[in-house]
C-alpha cells in the first residue's frame, strides 16, 4: 500500500495517475461529444449520452480508488432517505475543494443518475475538463457582480437564461443537477469578505437554484441536501489527498421532497423571493449546525 511512503514520493506518482485517469476519460468523452455535435439526431445522441454518463461515473470511481490506494482514508457516507437511478434530483452541496467534484461523481455512480454541474464560464478553457464538461452538456454560467450589473443592466438575468436552456436538455432522461449555491469554494478570506452569518459556510445564492426549481420542479423527484467535510484536512484537502495525507471524508445526504412552496417566480414575485431566501437560509443554517456537530464544535 503506497500510503506508507513519504509524501514527496506519493505526490508525483499519485498526481500522474490522476491526470492519466482524467485525460483518458476526457479524450473519449470529447470524441463522443464531437460526434454528437456533427450528427445532431436524437437516435444518435441518446445512446451517446448514456455512454457519456457511464464514462463520467467511471472516471469518478477510478479516481476515488486511487485516493483510497494512496491514502489511509475513511470515507464516512450516511444517507437519510431512499435513492434511485430512475429519478431526477437537485443536489445542493457545500463547496470546499475541487475534490468535492470527484467525490460527488463517485457518490452518484451506483446510487443516482450521472451528475450535471453548473460551472463557471472560465472553466471551459481548463484542459480536458472544459471540453469534457461541454460534451456532457454541463451548463457554463457567467457570474456578474452586483456592481457590474449596475453598470451593464442589459446583462441582468443572463446566467438565468443559461440555466433555462440547460434544464431543457435534462428533461429527456433521469438527471442529477448539482448546484454549488455558495457560488465558489469556501475560504476564510471569502468567509470574511462576504460577512457570512454561518460559521462553516458562505452565504447561499438563491437565484440560480430558484430558477432551476421553477424550470424543472415538477420533474425532480427530490432535493438532495449534501454536506461535505474534510475534518482532519480542512485547509488544503486536494493537496493533502495527492500527498497521501487525507485521512477522513464525511458525506451526509438527506433526501427532501419538492414542495410547491419553493416553486415560483423568484424574479418577479417579491413575496416568493423573500420566502424562498428564508427557506434556503434555513437549510444553510441547518447544514452549518450539522458541520459544527460533526466537527466536535471546532
């Protein structure tokens, strides 16, 4: 078992194997994506989409097996509710690291449909990852600051339009839509800059997830409220993982019903907007309490 070796030996070996795993599946996924683009026929794209989803999950499973091989790690998963690969889910995880994505893909592999992440537009240029995500029909969103929107009001709601177009693609087969509602990975600096009311989380952004529910609410079987933690490696879990120092991952998933009270016109109904923000903030407060309890109040 490689985990007994020193970190400076583990890191280059593990990193190379993770890159090989990523690039192998990405090349295959991109190739199929190009075929799907060149032959835009339903009887061609549907079976290709199934193959693409299988490849995505295979990438996550192999990546996590490598993580287990190079780390003396405990992955503690607990699910409150029943999951099915035949259902549609909206997943709301907190966001700590790039490692989150690998773990969530592996989590989905044998439990729920292959996940579709909402990604920042800049990631389209990331080698292998960007074009692979494009081939998998993952939506790229351009996020604008409030100050930028005030100077360029014609761009208001542009990211929501992207959400709507992406949701239309997800209606033909069971899908897990993953939205990191904090908008970015948690850091102490961001936590302070945003003046977060939570101890372990950034404030959630309600617009994108509210619109997703409005566009697909009747289709979703449930909401998956997911909490991720790296209790012994809170600062640099990705680096620690590659170096063989990641010792524990905690994942808690709770299946929640889709209630009519959380489906509505977020952008034109002021009452619903306040109500939805209150609901999401309460979920985030619950998640923050859960993290605090699991971390022993640290």
